[in-house]
């Protein structure tokens, strides 16, 4: 039985709370429907509502403190301004987020951690991050939150534009919810995108991930994350909130059967063989080994009018690079910045939403292409070898590579003629440098 929108507002007004904590008597008319209450969905809902645009958030999961368990939860420096825009930068730190930069091991040695100052990364487990973000979203005036509900159909007008959704709720039954803009924030398997007939471009990933958490790793730096580029395996060490540390491995998929047979043995064997390995035998393991083998890269660009995608619903990256959370919140911020003026003016922001998708992809396509190439787990291309080897030997090259990996610069700097020339000259200078004579060689000279 379908409920009317008026009945919906009457039954869900308690989800809309004003700044003093008092419940509003009725929910405002919805202009935006957001499907999905993870990072990008919560961010988009808060930012629209703060502009005075009524938002209804539909989330299939319940209770409100759910979190994403399969995630390496690295918050890149490129997203710090977006967290500040949400007034969440300081609350994250107060909740235990660990400020850090990252050192990267390569076969040429370590690329030292960047001296980025205020431009730093943060590490925080999703079990801490997700409920904190969602609670702030739920308590934002202008947001109506429907948990335990799902979008079962997308509604179109005669021109093919999205004009609303059909919602199935365990408490409210089935009802239609019109909207001016539908935002899909429901992850890589986006039901909204599928219901709207959006095609998906998929790039294969030849690695999988396996990770777990430890506490009290001996002699660990709590301000430095570490990455090992083992070619083709990848490993990470991330200090996190509450004194915990994530150790993650990304082996090639030919090892999936081995890991499924004995995760502990395979995991520990690889970690102990790492250069300057963390002492996991001297630490307390506090979680099971989690595996993720479904990690192909996805991209959705051909959307009907009236639909916007943010986060992994728009672009799912290789988790190896740690951009999922950061690009999710940035995409939400950029969508709202472009779409809000039109919504406030009372018209459909179709052109603005199309411009958002185009600009967002143009902004990150260089990163995305390099990610897709690296996901094939093939030998590192010669140009990349030159850049990485130079970064271990030259402070300026290290800073350039670190800025790219942090998302604060793009391929325009990394692959510029100036950068490539510096990498080339650094590599040649190093190759021409004679090693010092051994004592026996010196005596025979």
C-alpha cells in the first residue's frame, strides 16, 4: 500500500532536528533525495541542507551506527578542505584520527615521508568515522533520514528525466517520493545507477586485499604510515585511532586460494619478509583477517538528467591508492557547489550536474588511468621506474611524487617536461657515480 508524501512527512518528522535539539513539527518538502548514508551520501545531504535545500536520505541498513568493514580508511591530504567545510576536521581529530604522512619503500630504497606541514593525511577506522559522520548528518536541520528503507524504482518523466523514486520501507510501506535531483551515493554496486539504466565501465584489478588490526606494535611511529611497493605485491601499515594499527596486503589474485586455505600463515609470511618489517609477533592482533576480492575499478558517466552520482557510485578506484573516502567527500562537495544555486533558484540543475560529472572526471582522470594501469600488476613502466627511483635520491623529486600520491597535484606536474628532465638527470647522475673502493681494492691499486 502506497503512503502519500504528506503521510511520509508526518511519520518521519522526528528525523529532522533543529540546532537546539528540538524536533521540528513537520519535515520540509524534499527537493533532493540521496540514496545511501555512507561518507559521500552524508556529506552531500549535510551540504545541501545547509544551503536551505530540503533533503531526504534513504538508507537500507539499520541501526544508525553501521559502518563499512572492508576499507583501509586512509584520508588523503587532498580532502582536508572538504572535511573543514563540513565542520568535521576538528571533531575527527578529537575522536582520535591520527595525523600522518607516508613513507614508501621501493626497490631503490625509501621515498621519505613528505614534509607537508598542515597538508597531512589522517587515519581513522570506519567503525569510528561512519557513525560520527552519520550522526552529524541526521542532526542537520533540513535532513530527513529514512533507515531500513530502499529505493525500488526510479521514476522518469516523458522526456526521460528523473523525477523521483519509489521507496520500500519496513515501517512506512511503499510510497513515491518526487524530487528535483536524485543523488546516488550507494557505493560500487549502486542500485540507483542500475535502476536508472546507467552503463558501467569496468577496469580489471589483478590484486585482492587482506588486512587486520594490531595494537602495541613495538617501536612503531604513530605519525608515519608506510607503503611497500613489492612488485607486484603491495603492503601498508597505517596507525589508527584508539592505539590501533592496520596492516594490509594486496597480493596478486593467483594467491587467493592460498589465503582462503590459511589466511594467517600467508599473511604473516609476507609481512615478516617486508624490508624493515613491523614486529607483528610482538603486537596484539585484535581483529580477524578480512579479504576483499571484488575490487575492479568502475566508472559511470552516461547519466539521465536529474540524476547525480557521488563517491564509489560514480567512480570506484583501486583501494591500493587509498582515495575512496577522500574522492567521495570531494565529489559530494563539488556536486553541491554546482547544483545548489539552481535548486535555490527553483529550476532543475541539469546543466550544472552534467558539468559536475565532466569536471570531476577531468580533474582525476590522470590518477584514474595510472590506477587502472597499476591494477594489472604488470612490471612498472620505465617512466614510472625513473620517477620513483629519482624520488628516493632527490628531495624535490620526492616531494613531487608525494604530492601526486596525496592527490594535491595531478599529472600536469608529475609528467611535466621539467619533472621528467629532473628525474632523468637524477637517474643518470646516480648511475655515473662510482661506488667507493673497498679496502682490498684500494691496497691493490
